[in-house]
C-alpha cells in the first residue's frame, strides 16, 4: 500500500526528471503542446470572475514552472498568484521565470493560505506504479485540501475513462467523470459543473461555493 508521502515523492521525482529533460516548456510539465495546455487553462479558469478588472487571489496547486501565469496575464488585470509544487526543480524554474512580488512560489504545503480560487491542472494523471485504489484515495484527500484552501471556487482536471482503450497507458490514471462529479456534489457544493466537451481525453470539474 502506497502512503501519501510515498506517492508525493514518486510524483516529485517524475516531474523533476521531466523539467530537467525538456526545460521550460509544455513537455517539461508532461503536456503535448502549449495549445492543449492553454485549452486546459481556459476550462479551469471558468471559475474566475467574468470582469477582467476584478481583483482576486489564485492558488495554482501543482504549478510546475508557472505556465498558468502567462494565461492569466492575457485575460486578467488584477490578480495575486500563489504557485505550489512538490518538485523543487519546478519551483526553482518558476522563480527564475516570473520575478514579481505579485507571484509567490513554494514547495511547502504548510505555508499555503486560503485563496479566493484554487486550480489544479494535470496533478491526478500520472499514478506510475501506484494502485488505482491508493491513487483514488490520494485524489480524494487532495480534493478535500483544494476545498479547504479555496474560499470562492476550485477546479481540477483528470484523464477520462472514456478514452480510447488502445491509447491508454498503464502508468496513467483514467477516472470515471461521474464518480468525481458526484463526490464533489455530495461533499463540497451544490454548484458543480462537469466539462467534457473540449476535445481532449480528459474532463474538468468546477466547484463553486
């Protein structure tokens, strides 16, 4: 049985190797392209204010090298960003890339304070050799953290179990969208949206409080 600590260590090592191999790029955080990366951000950020001038704080849980900042800068004028990642290498890259007092990066989860919004992109996909049962428990524990850390809304994405079987990989986790939709409705809020219509083999869930 894998503990939370074991899983976190494996994930950290995996993404540290990715960023060392590919550098600051979508491949460096294990995405295929910048286009698909930004398409994911578009879905996740549907929880954010409609008025681009509204001020807000946002926690990017599993921030990688901070790619979400580039998307936010294109669409919002007044935000404070906090990026958290388990990989020291990712955090170091992020700090070197985005040098502003508006942006805070940390690998210490204990230092995280509540933000208006929390987004988590791609952190539930790579289970490696962790069993599906242990990985599912890891996801649910993390979702409860996202809920606690957000005051207005949070969002996350996961690879979908509706993916084509021939393209599925053993080291990845493919989730039942309805299970996680139901879990969020029952545990977090009545206002939950499931997005599964944007052309990628994944889904996004938005939880508004």
